[in-house]
C-alpha cells in the first residue's frame, strides 16, 4: 500500500474559488491598505493576496512593483545567488504532455556515467559554479535512488585547484520516505519539486500516464521529505497550465501546511513559465501569463512570502530576468544547459524546455556587476546548519543580511581571483568598496575585509 505521508486536505479548491469571489468586491482604498501592510513586511492573508491578484490599473500595479522592490532590497539587498542545473538522465516513465522528456517522445535517451558526471562537473566548476541543482527524469529502472546517491557522492568527492562544488540540490520525482532519508544522508542541499499545477482537474489532464499522474502522491512529497529528515524544500508551479491566480494562492496554502505540520514552509519558490520543447504539446497551456501578468504575479509572491527565496531560470530572456530580479528574484541560473551531457558538448539535442537566456556564466556575472548587483556563490547556510526553521528565524528577524552580504562579497572575491582577469578583478574591487560599508556590524565589516585580503593571498572557502 502506498504511503502518502499525509492524508488530509492541503489544497481546498472550493475555498480558493470563494476567496476570489469575495476579493472581487475589494475597493481601491482597501488595496492601498493591503499594500501598506505589505510594505511593513508583515506578509499577507489569502484574502489580501487574492485582492491584489484581481486588482487592475497601472497605478496599483506600479505600487505593487514599488513595494516588492523595497521588500526585496530590505531583506536580500543587492545580491543574487548563482547556480546551475546539471541534467544527468532524461529517461522517464511519465507521460506529461507539456514536457520534452515525456515517455512517448521518441529520441535517443541518455544517462550519464559517473565519469561523464565528473566531466560535466569539471566544466561547471571551471565556470565558477559552487552550487548545482541535480536534475533527472523519473525511471526506477534506469535512474534508481542508488544512482542519485552515487551522483551526489561523485560530485562532492571532486576536488579542483580552485576548490569544489560545495552544495548540490536535487530535483527528482516524488519518492518514498525511506528514499528521502537516503538523500538526506547523502548530503542533499534543498529538495526541489514542482507541483506543476495545483489545480487537480488540469493536473490529471496533463499527466496522463506514469507514477506522476497521482496528484496526491506528488502533492505530499514534501511531507515525506520532511519526515525523512530534509528540512529545506523548494516548490514551484509551471505557470501557464492553469490560472496563475489560483496557483499563487495554492502555493501559499501548501507552504502554510508544511509550516503547521513541520515548523517550516518553503525555503524557495521557483517561478518557471512554460516554454516550447521538442516532443511537448504547448497547446495544453491555455493560461500562459503575459509579461505584465508574470511580473505582477512574481511581485505579489514577494509581498505574500517576503522571507522565501525566489528562483528564475534561463527560460526567461535577459531583459525579463533583469526586471524580475528587481522585484523579487533572489537566485538565478547562469551559463545553463538543460540537456543531459550538455556542458561538455554544447550541442542542441533533446531539451526539457527551450532556453531563452543563452549568455555564458561570465557574461551573466559581468552583467549583474554592471547593474551593481553582487553575484553570490555562497553555500554557507547549508554548511553552518542554517537550514529549515533556523534559516527562517534569521530571515524573519532581518538578521540574514548580516551573514549573506559578507559571504556574497567574499565568494565574489574568490570568483575573481580564480576565474577572471585583472580587468574583472578591478571591477570586483570597486563593487566591494561600494557594498562593504553596507555591513552594519563594525566587527563583521572588519572580518569581511580581512577575509577578502586573505582570499587574495590564496585562502579559500572563507565564510561566516
């Protein structure tokens, strides 16, 4: 008998419907009051979020963006965490109509050997990456949990002249509590799983075969993960499958469920917008948000859950990613490929989705710095035990910046020393001089400056 880990209701569709019916009557002055509350970093209720999602008018939207920018700046500052996806297997037994890896798509499947994983990691490390997201399709025969464990061990065992990969997050299919225990013991960072859509009828319409077609088993994966010892989980919705307004409320309900049951909700929320892919049926996506709607929903998520990290991938263009960073995004991928073995070959073969931002890692880092944003390669929280409720306590108290900014500056200094030329190092020195005074603690500011000098002298992996 299948163990779901939780048998109660998590997403009440009728409740969400009633929320929007009630929110439709929200007056303009009430909208302003809601935004005033959000600007005080108090978060928002379901009713308030529904009202903002239904709001219209350029002035209201501009205020939503303005408040989101303020919250992003106050909590996360001028830094963006960098990561890269690492696809290790595209074997999949599921028939998800929107996905290029669907089981009925006929193409030459590939699963990386451990030696091939080493080669991919070597390329990623040479770009300067320290944080990876391990990605694999669901196929118990070709991609069992033992293979994921071996992949993690292979990644963590690799040592380079400039250091190593310090954290590997994992995005694999919903699995058992026992398998989550194994992932936890293998040193997983964050366990990432997208619900794709919380709307059950749509979910069942687009997941027509394979174990992923079980809506409840997929929805309760985080319950089993937390029961297995993983306290850092990252959620996401594939925007376009159903009405984005419903999905935003459902994300809140899901995170609140985890907080009630286990003491902590989502560590991150990813906001992918559906894209074309070979073998996928884009026509199943009848609710793709426009650019303006997409920006607005990201801003509202930032207002609703001010302390939750937000991730955007290379699905979006450089121009769109720039806008999204200003209103809420705190992590981005760089120099990414979404094909198995793609970092070695850089050949366009079978992708899970199309990439819109094809810039190299160095180009993205340079672009961020031109915007006076700090590219951060920090993984300190994972290694210092600042995960789960401990991380969230720091975030909600406003103290997370006291460690995040110093670590961002130190890791950027390390990146400059190991992967850049003298001209780029000069840019980094200039950016550090701009941001170092923003560290409020005199002692921490002094320690950060001292550590940066140690990094220039050859020390590595310094963090607070």
